[in-house]
C-alpha cells in the first residue's frame, strides 16, 4: 500500500459507520443517536469507531465531505456545457441526496452540509450565470482563492447571495419531492435571468 492510502479495512469501517448513521437518522433525531447505538447498528466495535472518529458529529462530517467531493467532481465534468445543462446537472446530482437534505433540515443540521458547499463554490464559477458578478473577477483570482482583501470580501458576499438563492430553490425542490424534472427546473431558473 502506498503512503497516504487508506487501508481497505479502514475504508470499509468508515463506510459502514457512515451508512449506519444515515440509516439511524431515518429512524430517530440526530441528537439521540449514540456512539454505542451507531456501532451496534453498523456491526463495528467501539474501538474501531474510535480509530476513525471521536463523535457521531465526526461521522456526519465524513459523510458530508464525501458528498461535497463528489459534487465538485460532478460539476467539473459539466463545466463546458451550456448554462441550462449545468443547472440541470446540479439538480440531478442533488436529487440523489434529497432525502439526506430533508433529514438534515428536519434535524436543524443543514448547516453541516451548507458550509462546506459554500466553501466549494469559488472553485466552481461556471455554476453561476454567464454575465453575472463573477465576470468582474479573473479566472486566476477564483482558482487561487486569495486570503483577505476587499476583492475577496466582495467575491464572498456575491457568492453567498447567489448561491443562497440556488440553495433555497434546491431545498424547496427537495421538500416537494423533486417532482419537477431537473431540466425543466433549470429552464425555469434560466428564464428568470
């Protein structure tokens, strides 16, 4: 095994715990899920749990980090598409996580996914409409994500504003069972621009 790679048994244990947490979350509130219960439900020894995590919250952070990585990879694949196709792809991706987003909302935990989601957006400028606020920032600025400065503050405010709207539409769509096809929802939003 190469340095930096995770042992297959460790990866399996983490996955079993993550899956177990999501399963339990469908049955009861997040705050009521204990490490002991999660280990029993996942068929993982507590000492194995503590090799990877220190709390149930850490397991949720692990779940979220994988979702956000998958989201970034997914959106990278469509960056050259027309904007309506990018939006349709965005909604199609999140449709697979609609039940989790609903559970997080129900448990007042949407911030656990929203914060990393927001942090991923400067690297995905094509997710915002052409001719939007991002056109005033050079591509190199977005890729480098500089620290501090007025330009960064302006960018962060504009990203928050636009992505908040997109997230709100996503949340509304998920709460309503993702009934509208992603392509039609993308067309609706593009028609508002």
